[in-house]
């Protein structure tokens, strides 16, 4: 199947009057849940409902009662899709740190997983920390510290990776704490 060209779409949309365009958009919104989420986020940028919806997708992947757990692509897609929907950086950080928290809790509850798992979780942590630093969202540093500390006894070098990420971003804060 050929890919739709934006110029072709623009030509089609120019042929529609306002009422036809509204009908077209409403039809698309009713048909595609991703588009519903997109407009919901546009109209309600600080609403927690959408964040909770995507957190449930992540949480389900860490549920041992579910037949399919730890599907990395599902976890990554939930974070990526949510990140595309919102401009609220706090909520993006929240879903990422929530995912890391779920990963650490899962390991501490059910035992050692594998290197791929820890690499994925550390990478999400690293991305969240980068957003925190970039947007100066210092309210999340304590949560990052808690996650780093709770990962220390986990294998495959995961605890070291988490410490390295935390110390690189926030190590200067720990030095300031020890001085006072």
C-alpha cells in the first residue's frame, strides 16, 4: 500500500466546507481511539485520566496474573504514545518513573529477571532523568533517588547503572547535602 501524501490530503481537505470538515474529524475521532486520546489531551492538557489510562497499560505488563507479562514493546509504546499526546512534561516524567518503579517492584517481588529487562528499565530511567534535568523539574529528584537506592541489590549491573545515571545528573546535590 502506498503512503498517503500530505499534499494530496491538503487538496482533499480544501474541497470540504466547514461542516463537512467537522463531520470528517468527528468520524475519525469516533473510529480511532488514538485520535480520541489526542483530542482529549489537547482539550484537557492537565487531566490525569489519560495518564492513568497509560499507566494501567504499563502496570498490566508487570502483572504476573496476566498471561503475557513483560512485553517490552508494549511498555515502550505506551510511554511513547503518551509522550506524543501531551505537552505536560510532569506527566511524561511520571509515567516513566512509574514504569521504573514497577520494574523494580516486580524484580524485588519475583526475583532476578534478565539483562534485557534491566537495560530497558535503566534506559527509561535515564530518559526520565534527562527530561527532569532539561526542564528543571526538581520535584522528581527525590523519587529518582528512591528508585536508585531500591535498585542497589538487583543483579546484572542494574544497581550500578541506576547509580551512574543518578550521580551523573544529581550527584552535585548529594555533595551539597553532605556539606550542610
